[in-house]
C-alpha cells in the first residue's frame, strides 16, 4: 500500500469528458466496431457484440479470453485498435479555436488543473475514466503523468498514436512500477 499526503481536492473526469472535443462515447465506439465489415461478416463476433448493451469492452474481453479462434481474436483486436485510432484521430488535432462549436481554452484548463495540483510532498490527484489520450497530448509528459509511456507519446499533439506506442503491462510489474513512480514525484498524479 502506498502512503502519501494528498490535496483535499481531487479532479475526476467521467466517461465522455472529451465528447465535446470530438471524442466518442462508449456507444459510438461500439457502433464503429460493430459496423466494421469484418465484424458484420463474422457471425460469432457479431453475436457477441449484440449480447451486451453496446458494451464493446465486455465483448472484447469475452472474445480474447473465450473459446474463439485465433483468427476471430485477431479480427477483434484489429477492429478495436482501428476504433481507438479513429478516436485518437478525432481529438488529436483539436486546438483552441474561437469559431469552433466547443473551443478548448487551454489557459483555463491549466488554471483548473492547478487548483488540484500538489505541492512539496502533497500529491495532487486527477482520475479519468476516459479511454483517449486527450489530456496526455495537451499536458505533455509531466511526471508521473501516465506511468510507463514514453516522452514521444506526449510530444506534439498532432502525432499519430501508432501500435508501437501501445503498452501492455504485466500485472506483477505494473503495481510496483506505479508505486515507485508515484513515490518519486510530487505535483499532479494522473491515473487513467
């Protein structure tokens, strides 16, 4: 268990936080996945997506851990990756623009997040349920940031989020690395 002092304010952004900035809701991610030609032509994958209430995450987990062929697992993986790429493409170029229907004022965003930042040995906490990297792209890599991601992911908000940037952590290592990263830095911790 990690023991630390935290700021008395904690920022929590819910799922759909980036909808107004071009992001997708879970149901929109499900639609992108479900409407892919490779899903529509594959009855087992199509059926598993129809079992949930637009819950692509459960469908993905069911396929990846269930009794599905390696081909079906590969199709599901590629289709979900493509949906996440579409999500990233939709938000990566979002800029402060007064004539946009929902402009992002990054100066205001900075002022808001500074209200939650820690100082000295007091940690500031920012939790998000979002599955995009909108905040990471905009805030830059400020330790601890989202642990285990390379600096290159955060540099330049217009760069493509390519499969070589995907990170899968083993459960054993993830907790120890996160604890060490968290202990080593003050400021605002970002947990997704």
